[in-house]
C-alpha cells in the first residue's frame, strides 16, 4: 500500500461521476507531504458536503475531507498498514477484512459481499447491545 494508491483511488467517494477523480492528487502526494512538514499543525478544517439523489425523493449526503487532513490520515494508514491488518486478524468482532484492490478501481476493498455482510451483521447483532460501524474508503 502506497500513499499514491490510497489517495488516487480512495480519496473521493465512488458515487461521484467518473470525471471527478483524485489521480493527480495521488501522484503529487509525496512532494505535497514533504512540503507540509514545515507547516504548523492545523486542527480546524471542515469537509465539503454535497447531496446526491437516491431512489425517489430521497437524497444522500456525502462529505469530502479537506486535502490536508486526508493526506495526513493516508500517510498514517500507509505507515501502519501491516499493524492494521494484524489487528483485523486478531479481531473477534470484525466481519470483513480490508484488502488492497488489485483492479485499482478503489484503494481498499472488502472481501465479503454486501449481502453476506448484512446477513452476518444481523446474526451477530442479535445478542449485542452496541454496534461499531466504520467506513474507510
């Protein structure tokens, strides 16, 4: 897993039309990250929100994180990727495990099909009081 892969195929949500992509951002990630080393920490950066239509009159809200925070997060994920995978292997509560997408459509994919995932969630949650949900694309 490289920062170029992660930002090129994992920064923008897949629901955006194909002309919107982050390939050039991913290709420039390393020089950008180097130039950010001298910057002071920035803590108050907001996402850009937008709405997309769903079936009928419903709409879904999406958020695109600020590039500064996304490149910092991506760098941390890349540096700790093996530790993250080890943690997933140890987990008794994780239903799916992330893997690098070899087709390069997305940076990370999950092996379980969504139908299997939903069924496993229902079965696993029937005896639980809390649910932890995490979405990293």
